[in-house]
C-alpha cells in the first residue's frame, strides 16, 4: 500500500503541472494558485481550526519561521511554476523538477557551508549540464543568443525556491504535528496570495470559466494538495524518508507520459539527454553518498 500511495502521489504532482499548462490560457497563474489553495484550505478548515487552536502557543512562538515556510512553499513555489507553464511545455516543467535534490545540495554547500565531496560536486556539474540541455533545447548557443524560453527560467526559479524551503525545514517547530504544520503554512500561503491574485484579476482578461476548469480546480485542490500530502506522509512513515524520496524521480516520467497523452506534446532527443544527465548527477551527488553512509 505504501508503494502504491507514493506512486499515486508523484502522479498527482505531475498532473498538477500538466493541467496548469493545459489551462494556462483560461486562468492566469496567481489566480490559479490562490483558488487552488483556498479550496484546499476550505476543505481542511473544519479539521484544521481545532488543531491550530490547540497548538496556538507553539505556533505563536514560532510564527516567523512558519510564515517564511508558508510563503516559500504554498505561495511561491507553485505560483512561479504556473507562471513558467504559461510559456514552456509541461514536459520541460516536469523534467526540471527532478533537479531539486541537486539544488538542495548546491544551496546547502554554498550558503550553509555544508561539506561536499569532489564526487558530489561532479554530480552537481553533470546535473546542471542536464538542466542546461533542457533549457537550451540541446543548443547551447541559445544562451549566447539570449533565445532561452522565459518559462524555463521561471520553472528553474521555482525549483530553487523549493530547494530553499526544503533546507529551511530544519528550523520547523519540532513539537508541531505534520497536519498542524500543513494547516498553518497553508493558511499563511493563502493570505500571502490574496493581494497578488486581486491585482492580477484587475489587470488581466476575465477568467474563462467552464466545466473543464471547474473540474481542474477541484482536482488541484484535492489530489496534489490534500491527498498527496496524506499519501506522502503515510509512505514516509512506513518506508522511511530515504526510500520514499526515491519516488520523486517518478514525477518527470509521469509528466512525460501525461503531456504526450493529453496535451499532444512531443518528447525530443534533448529531453532524454537532459533527464539522463540529471539522473546521473543525482546518483553521483546524492544516492551514491547515501549508500556509502549506509555501508
């Protein structure tokens, strides 16, 4: 059951990117993020309020870091990804998600001065080469000619934000349960998105409301937001964070399949080279290091 639920979690996350790309014309990014998370909060509110009231003292004592974590995760990460998906393909967006472990290692080494071996730096270099391959469509001269798709840069920025959030989790209040933590950060993220969504709605074309969009918003509020959170926590509890983390690498594979099936996007040779280099880099920088520590 744990393996199945973790696989479904990555499928839900991939579906988030694919649907955001599919409806990029119908609804702008800030509005999409705000409505998605607001619906999720409304669904959870009857359960979240008692938990937050019970933990109000702990929440108040750690409010600053909770605000930072809520803004980074709920308000910023997906919103930047949604902006990027206005311009780039869902295939590129989901493939670049696989670079997150490398981003975490890179930020930890550069800003927190955590030691990294030569093998790990080699892995970082190989993975970044894979990301560059995706961004330039396998044509490095596009960097010199400034012909890079801006959507890919937005996606890359989203990955950096998520890596920063992952590192900041070390300062998460230890006494706060997972559900209470999610409820607080979800509330913070929704509040932070309000002014941006209001501004966007005032300066953008009206949202193209239709039945498919309603179903999409329902999916985004329930599956990648709430169920993925519950399934992920169950998988981590049963298998451990290390084994569960390996399932994240299914996201780009699901993303490619869904993008081809439902959006008619094509997988090119540079996509395969890019994801191959990223996976090699992850093995060198992350997975091989874990095996050595285990041994």
